[in-house]
C-alpha cells in the first residue's frame, strides 16, 4: 500500500487531468491489500472532494504553458474496471467456500465418501445418490470434546477434527454398498 499526493498550484484543466489519472490508478491498483480494501473507498471520496474544488475554478487563460490534456473521463477509462475488484474478490471467496467439500462443511443429512484410509481418513461431501457415498451424517457436534451418543455408538462411525479450541465430531452411519 502506498499513498500518493500531488501538491502544487494547478489550473482547472490540469487539476481535472491529475484527478482523472490518480483516481483511475486508485480504482485499478487500490484494492490489493487487506487495509487497502478499506482505505481505497476513503481515498476515492477524498479525490471527489478535490475534483469538486477543481470544477469550481475558472478555466485557464494566458498561462506560461498549455494546460494538460484531461483525457477521457474516469468512467470511460479501462482502469475503472478495477472498481469491480472488491466484488470479484468477494465472489471468488464465496464460491471457493461453497466448493469446499471437506468434512468440516458436512451437515446432518449429507453424505460423505472416504478417499483415505481408516487410520487417515479423507472425507468429502458427496451427493447421497452417488455410488461414491459411503456414510451419512446422523449427528454433528461442535467443540473439541464433542462425542457421539454412547447408547447409539455401536451403530455410528465417529469422525472428529480439532485444532486449538475449535473442533467438531461427526456421527456417521454406514450406507449399504451401491452397485
């Protein structure tokens, strides 16, 4: 993350040109960090305040050199597509979370397959109609010390995961072999 600021005495046209350039850069490059994700919108609002000030100025007249070319408006520049970056990032994260088929996403009633071994299981959620389905989640208990009901333990396979203070236990009933 970096902050850029242009100081100087600008005419209206040069100020608008500078605003368009810097705002386009912020829209394109300003989202690529955790703090930047929050700071970029604030920066864009600050740029709008500066743009309003330039808009109230009189047009340039008789300067020492010609004013800068303001170029295309911000909304017609390719860098403006960067405004969609936050939505794209959130969308990708949401889709990735939905695509997570590991056991930690399993809910009661869903089915699992074990592509690992009995000692080192590797469970994944699958469609219960699939021939890959081997177990059905009968109960899910949150917590590192969670266990399946002892009275029903004989009919369940128990699978637990924990890490630190977070964990869960799945009580699984085996499904009949499908041919």
